[in-house]
C-alpha cells in the first residue's frame, strides 16, 4: 500500500505541475485536444498505458 500511495502522490505532483507552471499553455493544448478525433485520443491513451506497463516491467525485472 505504501508503494501505491507513493506512486499516486508522484502522479498527482506530475499531473499538477503543468497547470501551476503554464496555465495558458494548458488551455491552448486542451482546445487542440478537443478538436482531435476520438480514435487518435484512444490511440494516445493506449500508447501511454502500454509504455507505463513496459516501464514498470523493466524496472521490476532489471
């Protein structure tokens, strides 16, 4: 549970940093994302998840 909460805290810090450091750029980026077709967003999400799984695997195996 300690590792999970540590990972969650780190994720929240990393997710919150762009909103704190560059809120204007985030607004522009969200507008651009809003205009993208759903299939591209799904592909990006799938790629991000698979990258995370591969990274976790590599960290735990090596």
